[in-house]
């Protein structure tokens, strides 16, 4: 027998991007189908022989492994082998594949995602067997693209990264508070994301995940998850059992995060290899294996911003950022099996005891939570409108506007629930709107609900408040925060044109170019006059206003309304009519007649205005000659006379000029003036 050292574990590296991995428990998704394309990449002209048939079989093995581990919920299909790519520079990471090959994997209809696997000839320049982008769709394989090799197992691990799961690590922790753990990357021997050896030798391929990872992959139904927010005995079904009606993962929440998980992996069925210390290949060689089975306790990655002190501290010798799970082990070298009866002190002082484990009926653990005297804590409540916030380039949060169906659409508010957190876990959050409880979210963390959605149905100011209750029954209320919704004020007309009318002294026209055809426009609050309106051929509305009061500024308000009566706020209309003045022929009651007396040579006598009354000429006014008050006719004189009428009528006048030293007197031709009422 030839003994081979297992060196693969130190060669698996993931690029970890988009680092925040919410560890909230996930709801199970329906079956997900992924397509895999393969492209051989020639580095410096060196490539490995990649055939379609081998590619199909390797991917088929990875598919069967996922099919087994996820109960058929995650499947992979080989799609195509691209021609060999010859990049200009040597490609040694999954992040370079797109640029080097120009290939972007796009899924066909019915598939959730397509993944491109670039295969390079094995090179020691790349310190990995495979590499993937976390949650991405590029994988690079450093050789290994053959059957009966470690290749399919490596691919399965990398596909785990492509689906968003990080490494399965191990951790050795202090046994008393504060809990500080040293951790080892890949240290979990029971997960393909750690050092799961069976994946290299089994055919068909078996590559298993922890239940915590299966939940992250969204393949666990809600009834397979439980949360130990309170003290008690909790039962667990074996992770890969069927027909045992118990949860498969138990989360222990601390600081509003799922901080620990417990699960049970008996070494039965396809998990049998978990108890073996040697795993044989068909040719009789074997891999050394670290047994890793039974009840398992893991630390999950936490953010720990507000409750860091009550969560475990993880230390590491490398610069690896802890963002996967960490299986708690006694020492890094020993078997990863914890005995029944073992008691763990958790980071917040709670204790966990492994009580019993039976592959046929399940396991039981006891959780004794430390006394909780701390009510939930609050931060600023920040509700926001999430619906379309502008229309026709007019912004405005909380607008109520006409949608495509020409019906009013009321905005929807989102109220983030993370305004309330707890040192353990929030049990319920009640949502209050304007003093009324309108909803309640139970176990928001476990149910993966991070916001409450509120649909408004009227214009109003909505005042929100959250009331959070923890498992100890302690309650805290946030301060209130408000959002206002209002009808989107109708847009004003595109243009309002004001022009003089037929008689610019007494009339005008107003032409309205509307923005929205259906709107109705009305003139109101006219200072004088009357109007008629019509729609012009080009769809404008034209108001003709007549009978204005002369010499008075005209004002009115043009108001546009839509069919449900919301207005545009109104537009002011102003018009200054052309001035109306009295002449010698025409005048108006109440108006002053500045009598047109003409210009005369200096030296003339006084001028008298005479009116014919019956058969006589009666003197009305007499004026002396003066210089032109306007200073224009410098060589002439004129006469100033003014009359203001009290009533309408018709008058016949004449001017009579008296004699002077220089000139004799004269009588001018009579003229008629009509005085009317305006
Ligand atoms: Zn990895």
C-alpha cells in the first residue's frame, strides 16, 4: 500500500469578494438549475487536452454530488466546450478569465445561472487546485480536468463558492468566558467546503455540506430549522436523514445574529466515511481522514457591531478573514467528535449540552440561556418611500400620481426593522402607524425579514414606530419617524400667452398650451369683463375676454384641473389695457377731458369754450394763453382747460377767441362731443 499525503487542503483558495454574508436563516428555494461552460486556456502556449466528453462526465459527477447533498434542489448541466483561448498574458486567477477569453456566461431560459470553468495546464505558479469568485460565475481549474482524479471534487468545492458559500473552518475555543477561538481555514472535515476527503475517492462522487451550509444554499425548508432563543431541550434529525420530523439545524442567536449552529451528522449512509480514519481509493491506496461526525457545534460569521462583547472572538495566524463557518473542535489534531454529555460555554454565558444522539430517532441538546435583563435597544427609525418618486421629471417623495392605468397610485413605504436589535434576539416587532398597530413580524431574523412594507391609501402624514419584544418579554419602542404623501400637483400649462384683443383698451385673449390634454382650464377671479373660450385646432385653449374696465389693470386666475379635481395651483393672468382718454369728439362719465385747444401764435387773446344750449352759446370756461407746458412748441402758446362729466350726453361746442392788442378776435367752427358711460 502506498500512503499518500493529503496535500489538497492547503491548495484550495477562494477569492472572497462581496464580503458581507448575511447569516440570517434562508427560506428554501425551488429547484435551481445551473449551466456550465468550459474553456481551455493556453498559458504561454501550454494547454491541457480538454474534451467535451470528459468535461461532461466531470460536471455530471459534480451534479450527482449536489443532487445527493441538496435532495435534488441544486443541479448542474454541461452546456458547451469553447475553443481553446490563447490569452496574451498568463492567466492564474478566476477573476481574469472574462478579460482573457472575452466570454461572459449567460444562462439559457429556465436556468438560474451559467458558470464558465477555465482550465489551465497544471502549474506550480498557481498555488491552488481550483479557484472561484464567491457568488460569481467564473472558476479556474489548475489542471485536474480528468476523471478518476481530484478534479471533480475540487470543482464541487469551487461550485460551492460560486453559489455563495465560504470555507468550512474549525476552531479551538476557550471553555470559559470570554470565549476566544483560534481558527483553522478548511479545518472542518465534514464539509466539502473544508477538508472532506471522501470527495476524492467515491464514485459516484459524494460531497457533503453541513446543514448550516445547506441553509445558506437555501435548500432547507423552514420546518428543518429551529432557533434556540430560550432555554430548553431541542431535538435534531440527522442532517441527511429522511422522514424524521425534526429540525436539522438549530441556531443560537446572540446580539440579533445567528451566532452558533448545532446539527447532527451520524456516520451512516453516504455519511459513513465521516467515522473512517482511512478512505481507500479503488486502486487500494488511501487518504488519511479526520473523523468528523456526531453532534456538531459551529460558530457562524457575525457582524457584531452592537453586541461584539457577547459574541465569540476569532483569532487567526493568517490574514484570512473569517467569513465561513467554524466547527468547534477540542484540538486541531484530534478527531472532530464531541462526546455525549459534553457541555459548552457559549460566548454570552449560555451553555449547550450534548444530551443524546441516535441515528434512527435523532439527537437532543440542552440549551441553558443566561439570564436576560436587557431590553431591546433602538437606533434611528428610517422609513422611506420606495415607489417611483418622480413623474415627468418632477421629483417628490411620497407622490400620489397617475399610473399607466390612469388610476391614482399611492406610494409604498419601507420601514427597516434593524432599528431594533437585542442582545439575544428580537421575538416580535410590532409596527405602529399613526398610533395604530398595523402589523407584526415574528422572528424577523429567522424568517429573513428585514423590513416592513406599508402601502398607503390616502394622502397623509404617516408616523411610524416600532415596538420590539425579546424572548424574555422585555419591550422597547423606537422614537417616531414620519413620511408624508400628497397628490402630485398637476403640472402647470406649458405656456400661457396674453395678447391684446380686438379693442386693446377693453379686451384681451389668453392662449393656454396645456401639458396634458385631458386637463380642464378655467378662468376665475376676473377683475372685470366677461369671457368666452374655445379649443383651437392645435389643441390650445383660447379665452377671449371683453368689456374690461378701461384704464384698469386686468387680473384673473387660470386654474387647471384634472378629471378628479386635482389642480395645478393656478396661474396669475395680468393685462394692462391700452389707455382710454377723452378727446374733443368722445368722452366718458367720470373721466377728465383735457380739452384740445391747439397751439397759437404769441400775442393772441383769451380763449373761451362755449356750448350751445338751445339757440344760445353759453360760456363754459375761459383761459389765458400760456407757454406749452410740455415745452415742445416753444414758439407757440396754448390754453389749459379741463372738464369732468357727471353724466352721459351729447354736447356741441365752439371756441371763441377774444381780441388782443395785436390780433382781432374770432369764432371757430362748432364741434360735437359724445359723452358715454363705461
Ligand atoms: Zn475554496
